[in-house]
C-alpha cells in the first residue's frame, strides 16, 4: 500500500486568495487602528496647544493693557517688551505692527471679525514655520493684540508619529503575509495530499492511501478517503476477475464450438444442395436449419475474433488503402446505398482487412435497421480521414445510445435482429486497434449516424 507523502503544495489560487484575505483583514484592521489613533492624538495635541496659547493670550492682553493709552512711544515699547519676553505679537491699532518682522502676517477676515466682536479667536497657518495666532481686544481699548505661537515642534512630533504608524502598518502587513502564507500552506497541505491521492487513484494506483494524523476534520476526511479507496480497489479487483473469467469463458466456448460447428456447416451445405429433392413438408424445416447453422457459425466466428482482440494477439498488416473505393465495393450490392467522397482524400495507411471489417459491420447495421436508405461520406479533416455512415431508420433512444457498443447488447425493439450483438463491439475494437475512433449519434425517428475517424499516417506513427 502506497501512502501520499506530505510534500509541499504548489501555490494555487485558493492559497493566494487566503493569503490576500489574511493580509487585507490584518492591513485594514491595523490601518484603521493606526489612522484612528493618529487622528485622535493629532487632535489632542492641537487642542492642547490651542488651550495653552489661548491662556497665554488672555494673560498677554492684560499685560498689554498696562501700555494704554497707546501713543506712538507706548506702541513701540509694547512691541519691544513682548519680543524681549519671547512673545511674538501683532498689534493692530489703526495699522498692523509686528514685534518681529519674521512673523509679520495678516490676520484673516474671520479672525478679525471674531476679535471685533469682543471674543478670543485663533487661526493656523500651514507651511514652515507652522504658526498659531490667537488674538483679542486689549481691555479698555479698541486695539487688537495677536499672540503668535510657533507649533513646529508639535507638527514635527506628529510627522514622526505618522511615519512610525506607516512603518508599523507596513510591518504588520508583511508579518500578516508571512503568517497567512504559513497558515494557508499548513491548512491546504491535506487538500494537496488528497488531490495527489485522487489523481493517483484516477491513474490506476488503487493502493494509494492518505496518512492519518490526529483527530481533526482532515484526519476524518483522510479516513473516509482511505475507506473509499479500499472499497474501490476491492470492487475493481472483483470486476477485473469477473471480466477475466468472462473472457476465458467466451474463448473456451468459442474454441469448443469451433469443431462441431464446422461439421454442422458442412452438413448444412450438403443439405442446402439437396433441399429441392426433399419432401415438400420438410423443405421449410431444412431452410430454417441451414439459416440457424449459418447464424451459429457467424456467432462462433465473432466470439473467436473478440477473444483474439481481448488477448491482444491481433497483428496489423498495413498498406495504403483507398477508403472511398473500399466503401463502394462493400455497398455495391446494397439497394438504396450511396457513397460520397468529398474532394480527393489521400489513401490511409492501415490494415485493409480490419478496416473492411469495421466498414462492413457499419454498412450491414445500417442496411438492416436503416429502412432501406443508407448514405456514406468520406472526407478529410486536417490530419484525419472521417467516414460517416448514416441511415434513416427509427433511431436509437438516448437511454440505449451509451451501451450500443457493449457486447451482446441489443436495443429492443429498434435494433433487434439476427445478429449476435457483437458486431459493433468488434467494430469499435478494430477501430481502436487501427488508431482511430468510432462514435455514434442518433435521433429517434430520424436515423443513426456512425462516425469513424482514422489517422492519415501509419498506425502508431
């Protein structure tokens, strides 16, 4: 008993789909978590920076109130005082002045409107430097003071966090791909072994078995497969033995009947020659006897031929054969038979005796069951020669069509007759021996068509 080894399974579409699904789930989950965390932390950092800047701006507005009234000298002193304290401010009192020319920006209209309404407002400017501007009215004055806070450190920290999140996400995806690939390979390994085992059984290695490890679902599957393989092996072995016995029986019967049938044929021939001299009451009985002896001889000949085919002892004697001329000779004495040869097909290198046996069987079958009409067509298709023999008989029902080439099979009532039931089986075996194919199509009420396909080259070439 051979067991299928646990080799690696070649990557297939299912394995790739499992890996892709695993990566997608892990990537989406990690990406969603990383993006959500980054956005929440970004909002928290910006909100914290704004709260600190707003608290500082309220304090600076109180400090700026000490410079009222804002004369030209006091304005300059206010701006210098804030810049010396490390605070970059904008003073809007008729005109806009900056404590540091580097941060001399123009507050937006929305911010100015909020401040004009007596509220504390803010705005952020993108780029470098990244500035947060918080402004309000100086208490006791219509002048506006805007405190500028540089948020580059906050933005840099968030950029580093984003980069780390992207790198972490990529690492998670790579790890997920590796883990998914390993899990898919491990999960699908039993499926691969089962596929190889099924293929081996299909190729005839009936002693193939799957290894059983553990008690999981795959192990139960392996046990069921092994039981099926054992049952199949036993069944096929029994069928093979029965077929061998049947073939031996057929060969033995044919050989045992050969000698007495030969004597019967000789006696029947003598009787047929003297049939006119017999009394009138015995003529019909003599005719039936002669006809039955002829049928018995044909049956024995068919049995002997099928036995030789089964034994593989049939040798081929090939030579070029004009199939069209051969068909015309076979159908020469058949009324209602027509042979058409399309174009000028080349001769077929084959065994003429066996080809004639096939075509004779097909023609005889068509004449017997074709309602008096038979057509045969020969044509070349590529590297093959196709011969079709069609009749216009009652046709063969679909349930019988699959068995029409079986031995001793007769369709009732459409295909009953004096034949042995071996003619079509012998025809198909001879067609196979010639390297060709014999197929049949039929439609009830419209007739039956047999199709013989032969290679144009020599058999076995």
